[in-house]
C-alpha cells in the first residue's frame, strides 16, 4: 500500500524547494546591490568622534524656514495635512517658476516647466526612468555622485564614464578643483548615436568643481551635435566661493530644450531631512517625468512644500541682498572651508581647494607608511586609510574612489572627501584631532 502521508510530504518538500530556488529579486538589481555607504556610515557611527563623512549640515535650519513650517502646521489651514497637486504644491511651483525665470531669463509655466520631487534623488530617478531606454548610453563625468550609475543601470541603460583629469599646479600652490578638467578629445570620443544623455553635476560632488563657461560650452556643443539630453544636477547651485559664478547649462544656446535642471531644498536651505527637490525644464521632457512620478511616489509631503514655498518667497524678495540666505550661506561656508584647509595642511594632507559645494577632497599620499598593508587584499588605499583614520584618530571621511566606476577606481585611490558644512564646534573638534595627530607625527 502507498504511504499517502509520506508521498504528500515529499511533494510538499519538492514544491517548497522549487519555489526557494527561484531568484526573488528582479534582474534590474543585478550588480547594483552593493552600497559602500552602509559600511562607511556604520564604521563612522562605531568609531568616530568627529564625522566629516556624509554630506549634511549639523547646524540648525534657518529660523525663517522652521517658523514657516510651524505656521503651516498650526496656522489653521487643515487642508495642508491632505494631498495637494501631485506634480507640486501650487504655491511652491509658482514661486519656483518665478525664481527660475529670473535665473534663466525666460518665461516659465509653473504647471508644465516645474515639478516637485522627493529630494533631488527622486528627481534623478524620474529623469533616468523617463528618458533612458534599454541599450541607451549615458555619459557620466567622474568623479560622480554615486547613485547615477545604478540609476542608469536600473533604467536598462549603459553608463559611459569620462574622467576629469588633474593637472598639478607647477608653482607649488595648492591644487584647485579647477585643475581637474575634461580632455575635450576624450569627451568627444564618448558621444555616439547610442548616447541618449549626459549627466552634468556642477558644482560637482565630490570635487567641488564649478564648470567654467568654456567647459559647459564644449558639453553643450556636443549635446546639440549628437542630439543628446543633459541631466543637470545643480543641487549645490548656491554654494560657490571666491566670487565664482554658477552658470546654468540650460541658458546656453540650444540647451533649454534638451536639459532637465535638478535642484534640492535640502542643499539650498540646509534641510536635507525635508526631502524636497525639484526639476525645471521644457514640457517636452517634463511630461515624461510626470508619468514616472505619477506612477511611483505620486506626491510629496504638502506641509514641507508649503513651508518651502514661503522660504523661496523670502529669497525672491531678498534676491542678491546681504540678508538673503543664498548670499549668507556661501559666505559662512567659505570660512569653514578655509579653516578646514589650514587644519588639513598642518597634518600633512594636500587639500584641493573646492570652488563650490560643501565638500573638500584631500590628497593622502604622504601617509602611505602609516597605514598598514593588508596582505592579499585588493582593498584600495583610500578605503584602508579611512578605516585606519576612523579607528585610530576618531575622524571619519569618505574615500574618493567610491565616486569612480569599477574600471577607473584604481587610478584615484590617493584622495579622501571631507564635508565642511558643520558647526564651528565640530570643525574645532576635527582641528584638535588633526593637531594631536601632527604632534604625534613630529614626536615619533
Ligand atoms: N545630487 C547630488 C550631487 C548630491 O550630492 C545629493 C545629496 N548628497 C543629491 C543629488 C540628492 O539630494 P536630496 O537630498 O535632495 O535627495
């Protein structure tokens, strides 16, 4: 006689096995599941006394914004707790349109030329999902904000990398982020009929490079010649130093119709936790971003958008005036930048003076003999240096090679990135660590 219960158990276990052997994850996640931030954030949280790694301010948000948020919360308009327009709360898209009309010198329709997103992150995600197809190539300038690569891949596209190449100044001066340049012939060689878009990030994270008019002109010329779109990540647009100007590539000839400008309230108003971002561009591109937005997040927090609209209204009234936050913040950050540069020089690092952003990259090649080699490890020097520095000195930063493609990482392992959007007390604590380190070096 057949043992039915045994047979049933066998069938059940076979069907369970069959189910468990099937991959659960979608193919689009292949090769993008590793993320260095997880490890580095954990490392910093465990060992660091001072964290100059991740890019966010530890100083308070401006009072006028927190007041606007409080007013939005308790000002009696209970509808601010409900959904608003999916593509952006009307007061915010209206004031953003007015602001960008001023910056770009063209008329904008708040309903079709502006969309509010969940931070610049979602703005970028919408760009890649809406504009990049299977097989399309997307040019990414290295070093790059690390999410561009997985986002292009998730859309089915192929990233094509082109590095900014450093030329050390001959006169023994400190290097500047302006000394990192594209090779025009190399850049041109990356454009082909397969190229759908180029990602431009000026001011650039991590280097702090602010692309010059000439450099933007070169990129624009190639975009027009090859009918290529430009995803222009300008989240650090107000953080520009030493009297430099941030130039918007969309204002160059032939570029408005092919450019999406990406912005972030987090960076603009020092409120990274609010996660309010935006895109500005022609309707022919934005209509497709709206489709992605509509079918993914659909909507961003109404109350944060309401408060942000008040913040932009204030900045519009104070445009260019000394009281403007967009004037004050870079002034303060420039002092912090210069302070950190001096502290890093004292310990023997060679900072690259950033023209913009709140990041600073420093050359750590003089420390090779301090950091123990790990036999049989292919871990790059900058990663090993960061781990050593966090554990032994209590100071956290980010390895620069994390901002390069796999193929080019090995050429850029002598640098680390610091964030200087920090309270003076935090920078003072960092300075104390560096001074102590310097004394240890001189006495050993
Ligand atoms: N682009 C760049 C270049 C960034 O540095 C960041 C944040 N680190 C973002 C986009 C994302 O901005 P948000 O926090 O508004 O999503």
